[in-house]
């Protein structure tokens, strides 16, 4: 299939593009490079030996998006462009809602105009209300921050559109838990620079000696060791889930499907610290601080539906997650080399323009190490 991947130069995006190529599909990336980088796509090209076309602009720009749909004949869309950081969505809720919702509107319009019948969208386990048992896809929803609410709104819009659309439209919603880890080659990973974002990034910062200890928020939760529990899933498994969902859409006997994507296991903060120390041989000192307001004590998802219907399951556990993350962060303490990121006219810039990165430009994406 010829697949448009929005946000394809980002963390989940680059891993998904890689696996689409490996599965014999033809991904085409559109990304505004607000976070992604062409270095990620250059590395996908290095790993696969295949050229991946990249268009640098805002998916919310419907004129440019329509030109792209007009020029290409897509069979499917994988929609990953959006805000990923919950804390940023609290600080800048309008940016979050605008990006996540507007990109969904423009995509759905173009898909309707150009008869593109398949869509896979990354949503989040953050849509669920917190509970002790792993949430299945029918569990109550009650997101606690703008990012979770934006994902839920996107899901609701998709339900309404599918209900009113041509029955040939097929939509897959992937409610992903906490995505971590990096490609085992050490070439692809989350583009993490500066202040740690996420627990594993913070743990690795301590292991690198960039901070002298880890802050653990709360050790008095009703969990196995008192620290909060989350479901950590390897990014390579998440990418595989996107490909599996795309390939399953035509066979599923309903127009819209929702699948949880996670490890199916809850891991506590202290367990993750222990797994990291065991995997890397580094010591991670920590201190315990009071709970943070709004932090649920546990988030975990039941992944049986994805196993039954997609034949998908997470293959990598926390040990492999820690090994792969450490390899990536140790080699790339400031993320990808950013000299490769093209000048773009993202939101707030002067107009929008289409840039198709030709192979020669992509190959100039900077040193790999
Ligand atoms: N990483 C996780 O733990 C996780 C968990 C659940 C859900 N998700 C969701 O998956 C999606 C991808 O997450 P990620 O971790 O790869 O994030 P990311 O920030 O690494 O990637 C998002 C990509 O989208 C691009 N982008 C943002 N706005 C755009 C726009 N308007 N037009 C074009 N490109 C745009 C960014 O430049 C970036 O390359 C997000 O919607 C996120 O909320 C992520």
C-alpha cells in the first residue's frame, strides 16, 4: 500500500515508517518538523536501503495537503502528527487542541475528496479513567489533561464521521500506553534533548551523571512497592502494531475498531529503576518526594483484543526496553544531530510551502554519529 504517514519524522513515526518499508509498503512522510527531524528519515533510509519521500509542512494546511493527495494516490493514512507531551498540553492547551484536532479535520476532508479508504490513528491510554484493573477498550473514559481529552475528541469525531460515511471507510484507533525504548540498531530513538521528558529519560540522565539522583513522586500508593505503575511498551512493538492494524482493517467486520496497544503489564517506578540498573550495570540513586497532584497510581491496558484480532502482542519486555533506550541515549545525549532539520514555515511563519526532499538532500542529513 502507498501510505501517507503524518508525523513520520517523529519518534513513533520513524519506527513505523521503517516497518512499513520492511513490510513492503510505500510510506510517504509529511511532517512540519516542529519536533521531528530529517535525520530520522535518513536513518530509516540507511536501515532499509530505500528512499522515503518527505514533505515538510503543516498537516493542518489543507491547501498543501490537498495538493499532496492530488499528486499521490494513497491507499491509506497513518496519522501520528500531533502533540505528545501531556505537561505541554497543560501549559498550552490551545496549541494541543488546535494541532491534534485541525490535522484530523484536514486529513478526513482530503481522504473523502480523494477516496482514501483506510486510516490508522494513534490515540492514548490516557483516555481511560484510572482504575486498579487493566482497562479494556470498553472501560470508562475520563482523561485528566488536554492531551488525553484531545485524543478522546479525535476518537469521537472519527466515530461520527464513520457513521455518516461511505461504508468502505475503515478506521483503526490505537490507544497506546507509554511508548519507550529505541530501535535495537541504536540509530532511531526519541529525539530527547534538554530537560528529561519521561521517566526512562530521567533515569538515563542520572546514569549519565547529568543529574545526581532521580525524583520518585510518591511511595505510598496502593501498588506493589508504593510507587506509581505504568504500562511501558517498546516503540518497535508499537510500530509493528500500526502496520498490523493497517493490514487488518479490510478484514475486520466493522468500520471502526479500537485497539489497546501496550505490554499488558504494569511496571512500577522502582521496578523500572531496578530493570534499568540490571540491564545497564549503572546505579541510579533516587529520593522520594510527595505524590504529584493528578498522577493516577496505575495505568495499564488489557491488550487481548489486539492479540485476538491483529495477532499482535508486545515482544519486548522492560529489560530490552532499558537496554535499547540506554544504547540510544548514551550515543545521542542530545538527540539527533539537528543540522539536518529543514527550514519550515510552520504555524506562525510566513505562509506555507511544500518541500519535497529529494534523495540527494535527504542524504545530506548529517553525520550518523
Ligand atoms: N510517545 C508516546 O508515549 C505516546 C503514547 C500514546 C500516544 N502517543 C501519540 O502518538 C503520536 C505520535 O507520538 P510521538 O511520540 O511519535 O511524538 P513526536 O513528537 O515524536 O512525533 C510527532 C511528529 O508530528 C510532527 N507534527 C506535529 N504537529 C504537526 C503538524 N501540524 N503537521 C505536521 N507534522 C506535525 C512533529 O514534528 C513530530 O515529528 C502523538 O499523537 C502522541 O500523542 C504517543
